C-alpha cells in the first residue's frame, strides 16, 4: 500500500518539491501586495511617452514653425505654402493629388496580431459519448458525401486536366480529383482520431472531464464569455491609436485645381521628407517607439484578460462545496485584483514577449531588404533564426499563460510565479504533454465543427441549394457566391475563437489547479480532494467520509 501510494506521488526529479498541504488555503488569496513595482513604473512611463508621441504628431500638423515648403511650379514663379513633414512640388502632366498608399504604409511593419457577474445559467453539460462519437459521425458523413460526389463526377469523366487553371473556383468542385483529395484528407483525419481514442482513452477521458468541469465553471459565471469582447475593444483601441500615430507624418497633400484653372496640368508630386525640426529628424526613432509601445500595450491587454479569467476559474475549482462556496462576482474580483496588485507583473511578462516579437520583426525586415542579395547559406541561416525565434515566442506565450494563472492564485511576482508554474508542469510532464495537447485538440475540433458547420450551411444557402420560403432571403442572383461564404466563415472563426479562448483559459487554469490538488491532498478527511467526482472516478480516487 505504501509502495503504491509512493508511486502515485510525483517525483522530485530536480524540479522542486511538490506543493505541500496548507489547511488555510482555499483558492486565490486575498491578502497580497503589489508585485514588480519597478516594471509597473516603467510601463506607466512608456504609456505617458506614447501619449506624448501621439500629441506631438497631432500638433505638428498645425505648427507653422515646423512646416516645410511646397513649391508651386508655374511660369518660373514660386509660392511658399506651409505644410508639415513633407517637401512636395506641383508640376505638370501629373495626377491632381499626390497621396501615399495608406494600405501599404500600414502594413509595412509586421505587427503580431466587463459585464455583471454572478448570473448563473444551468446549461446542459456535454456527455462523454457525444464528445469521443460526434466528431466520428461528422467525419463519417463527410467521407460519405465526398465519395458520393467523387463517384458521380468519375462517371461523368470530369478531370482537372481538362479544366486547367481558372479563377472560377466553382469549376474545381465539379472534377473528381477535388473530391478524391477531400476523401483522402477526411479519411486520414478519421484514422488519426480513432487511433487517438484507442491508445489514449484514459487521458482523453480526463481531458473531457476537464472540459466538462470548464463548462460547469463557465455556467456559474456567464460574464466570462463576455470578457473577450472587452479585450477585443481594448485591442481595437490599441490598434487604432497605433495606426493614427503612425500615419500622422504621412498626411495627404491636397490642393484645389480650380485655383489654377489657367494651368489644368498642375499637380502635386513627392520630392523628399522634410528633415528640419526636432520631430522630423527623429521620425524614424519615433516610429520604432510607436511599434514597441503598441506591442507592449497589446500584450498587456491580453495578459490582463488571462489573469482575470484565471482568478475567476481558480475560485471555482478551490470551492469545496460548488456552487455555494464560489465567491460573489468572481470575474470582477479577478479583474480588480489584477489591476490593483499585478500591473507590474503582467507588464513584465508582456515586455519579455514584446522583445522577442521585436526581434522577429527585425529579422523579417532584414530578410525583406536583403532577399535579392542572399545566397543559399544566408537564406538557410535566416530561416533557422526565424524558426528559432518563432519557437521561442510560442514557449514564452505558454510560460506566461501559466505564470499568470499562478499570479492570479498566489499573488507572487512574475519570476516566482513563472518558476513555480514551470516546476509544477515539469513534475507532471507526462500529463502535460498528453493531457494538455489532447485538450487543445478537442477544443480545436469543437472550433472546427462550429466553423465547418456554418461554412457548409452558408455554401448550400448562397449557392442556391437551400431555398427558404418567401422572398426575404434569396441568393440565386449572386454572380460570385464565394465572397459572402468567405466573409461568413471568417466572421464565424473570429467569434468561435473568442468564445473558445475562454474555454481554453478555463481548462488551463483547472488543469494547473488539478495538478496542485493531486500534490497537496490525498483524499483523507484532513486533506480532501477538490476535484470533481468524475475526475476522481477516472483516477480511481475518492474522499474519505466520516463513519
């Protein structure tokens, strides 16, 4: 018995001591202090500087002292007109207005892309059978449909070689090779799912139990589903401010041609940027500051949302009698704790991620500028560097995500929280590799079902194969129905991604709490498990009851 219990406990293996039992611990602690104050002050200073940069860009538009010169060429006479940042000339045989390609200007830099709480909604929980069965049935129907289409077009002898290349994508759905490719892809995906179900059944059951527990947690705090909207609004503000600040120096040059009716060929052409004045001489440095500040702010907004939701879902897990022991307004409480105590820690994690993203942007810029002069060795080295920093960014995002969960629970600074989260995950590395990835796969299949289902319905509707009664919704007159289908699919993906990100954060939080629960407690009367009965049943564990 002692040997069996020893085998169930995670070994040290050089990754720190397992979490010890604490009789006073009952979820996210309330007595905590401000963390990473220096980084908080630095972040606030950057925000203030970011606002100053925007104000300077706006006020420079109306400051005559910083204006440059626009030369009007007509009969060898020069007229001097104040205009900021640009040196422009009216000339002949040109269009009437000179302007930058705003879309190209905005995309030259590669930028990485609350409501009331306590409202309880008793949603119906997803059963295991409908989760390991629903994807299988979906793929079976897909295989049958692809085979049916393939058989029909094979009988008609329609091949892709007879069509060649065309912009009418509807034609490609009428050849046998297209449906054969779909049939192979879906069959391979079905085989992978079946093999996964067969060999990882217990791990999948634990992952499904965590998703079920996440569904219960979200049902008791429905406002968590609205929080991605709040995050999206903040990100939209960051993007808008970055775009406006970046484009201030590239304001359009316009003039009224009617004032020069005697010279209808007069136009505006670009000569060079004005380098007179402090703002104009440091324009490039200010643009770099603009990009770095934008990335930091965007990453901070995402970190704030993750820490807020982690605090709310951790409160649910560590409530022994659910839902009676769940605190009031957990999402609002998590948001206020994050803003009051942990702005510095969230900014610290966001800064680390920002620095890696800046390096990736610089690599993309260098690769773009030197692509024509690169040999095979240089291209290989550049590809390796970009791949390494891409992997580093993914790892930092993973580590930050788990660090924010530990910050939300224990209120420690970023470094300590990141270390504790990493040690906890490494002590349970097998569970992390299998369970976490299986959970991500199940959530991906859920997102795929939503997007795929809506996409198929929109295809049948906009192609005229589904006729609705009445004349309100009709689509037979569409000349190119792929465009609305693409718009619907993209919109569905964005909405599904927002909602499933809440599920993903909930599952990750419950998973870390689940690992700590296994280390802290043993199911005895003094150390009962906080996990759900379904999880205890899968792991063959139970809480002892008083006789």
